[in-house]
C-alpha cells in the first residue's frame, strides 16, 4: 500500500535546518498543507480521502475529518484556529469544530474539483471558486452571495490579511487583484509569469503585504509592488 509522507523541519539558532517529524498516515497524494493561526498545528488534505490535523511538537495526528460518501478537495482553518472548513467532492462546503462535530454545511455548487477556500478574519464571509471562472463570496450570517466573474478559468486565489483584496490567478497567465469591499472590482492586473502545465499560486507579502509574489514555470519567482 502506498503511503504518502509529509515532513516538518526545524531551524536552529545558527540557521541549520534539520528534520523534526515525518508525518505518516495519508494513503493518497496530499494536495494541501496549512499551518494553524498559532503555528502549533498543521492540516493536511489527502486527495479525495480525509483531512488530518497534526500536532507540530509531537508529530502526532490528533484528529481526522471526513464525511460519509464524499471527500475533501480543499481545506482551511477558522481565523481563530477553533474549526476546520473544507470544499467537498459533491461541491458543498462543510465546517467542523476541532473535535470533528459538523457545525454547518452548504450544499449546491460551492466549490470546484480543484479549488481554494478561505474565510475572512471575522468569520463572516466564505470565499471559494464555485464555477470555472467565478468566485463566490458567501455571507454566512445573511446567507447571501456575491460573485466575482472572470473572463477565463481561475486556477487559484489568495485572500489578503486585511480581507480587502483577492489575488486571482487565471489560466491565461494573468493575475488580477480584486477589491472585495462593497461591489467587487478589479484594481490591478499583472503579467509576466509562465504557466502551461501546473497550478501556479500567487501571494501577498512583505510589510503590510505591500507586494505580491508568484511562482512561474520558467524557474523564476516574480514579484512586484502591490499597486505598481
């Protein structure tokens, strides 16, 4: 039986990197690894399998999250680290507390087969790719939805720390910055990274997230000021 492994490393005071733990348990490829908000735990999402929560200090799997008949395709943390969110193979979004009790589940076309998922810091909005070229902003309290409609297939997105912006990677090798306060609108477009075979992810970085960075299939990392 094929078992997929994840490794965690530790960095000493002199900058030396050494293996800390090998996390063993998944039986299918791991498609996502996410640190908890307090950096003490890690979530790993097995492709159409289960989500596992690991203790960083011990390397132990402390809980698994699954739902009968369907499997996760993406996962994320509550902003306070006290719950788990996941996009599922039936296109629903499910939420559990840390002990695995299901808190909420929204059915319908909420996610795609390959999909990122995020929650705003106040826990109000769920962000997910609900169609090939559409991002859903779902208000949990009012149960209403706003949509961001792109012109090409969305391959990934990243939510800014201040919850004001979404960075969207498209199949046509363009990155778009959307302001999602009020009615969503494009505020900037970026080109230059290369993508033909793989999912390329971009992110916010630096002091007050003043720049963006993106992977690229030409073995480069592209970066620019946020509003350059």
